[in-house]
C-alpha cells in the first residue's frame, strides 16, 4: 500500500512543470503544489476506502461473469455441434434407408416384370391350348356330324335300294346271316 502511495508522489515531484513554476514549490500559492497535494489526498482517500479493492472485486466479478458466459457459450457451441453431428448422422442414415428402399423397389419392380412376363406367357399358352382344344372339338364334332349325315344318307339310300331291288328270298338269307354274325359276336 505504501508503494502505491509513494509512486504518485514521486511522479508528481519529478514533473517538469513543477520545476518551471516560479517561486518555492512547497508554497500554498503554488497551484502545482496544491493540485499535487489534492491528488495525493484523493489517492489516499481512495486507498483508505479500499476503492481499488472494490474496483478489482467488481472487475474480477465482471471477469468471472464474462468467463462463465464464455464457458456457457462454449458448452452451448459443443452441444450444438453434437446436435448437428447427430442430425447429420440421422440424415445419413435416412439417406441410406431411402437408397435401400429405392434399390428394393427397383428389384421388386424387376421381379414383378419378370413374373408378369411369365404369367403372360402362361396365359397365352393356356389360351392357345384352349383354342386348340376348341378347334379339335369342333373338328371332331364336324367329323361326327358328317359321319352321322353320311350314315343316315347311306341308310336311307340302302333302305330304298333294298326296298326296290330285294326279294323276299334275299331278305331271308340276309336275316339268317345277320343272326349268325350276332351269335358269333356274342360268344
């Protein structure tokens, strides 16, 4: 404390304007001396009231407040960076998931296209087979109809020919032959 008090006194005593003043320095009429004494008294009062300690305390409190704000800002920054990293990681995961979904959708679309082609080929085969079956059935039906018509025409022609050209004796012999044929076929 003494060091703080003696420093301003030495500085004021060594001031060049103090030596430039006319008359004795330690005179109350000398304004430089009066100002120096007032300054020293002011400094002494400040030291007596512990103003430098109060100012230092206030400055320390302010420094601590600033430091705590800086620490808080640093913590908030680190938290924000962690959140940002988390969101970037989540975005990357979502992007990977979206890529997988698109890839699966493409794969499923290819598979569905192959299945559709196979199903179409099978349907065409079934329809061709059904058409061939219908054609065969129609052909068989037409052949049967032609055969039935031919049989009916032949029967009617034969009955007319038999009725006009056959005698009773010929008819009896045909009946006998038919009975023999039926008997042979039944055995």
